[in-house]
């Protein structure tokens, strides 16, 4: 790694891991970077790579279904039947 190289880092302005350019180094460690999206220069924060939770097919389906059903208001309520005249 050297000054001018591209590196993935967490951008505190964009609030996500983005592509950055190395601006300065302390020895062989990256110390400052500049976001290539918003041009914000900040200290280097390595990208956070969390572990993905392994789900079965049924658990994944139920999770997606719950997220979709939660966004539709009244999706679980039954509509009242119309009275015939």
C-alpha cells in the first residue's frame, strides 16, 4: 500500500464503506484517506465486514415475508363485507 492507492474504508460523511484514496501513511500503515464519492478527508477506518447470518430457506422466506407484510398497512386485517340492498 502506498499514497495514491485505492482502498475500501468507512466514510463518516457517507455513513458506509466506500472507495477511498490513501492520502498519508505512518510507516506501512494507512493513516488518512479521502472518500472518492464525497471528497471528505478523514482518518482511516477499516471497512466493517460483519458475519452473515446463515438461514434456512424457510427462515429466509419468513423473514422477507415479515418485512413485506409489515410495510403494507392493514395487510393482515380483513375488509368488512358490503351489505346488499
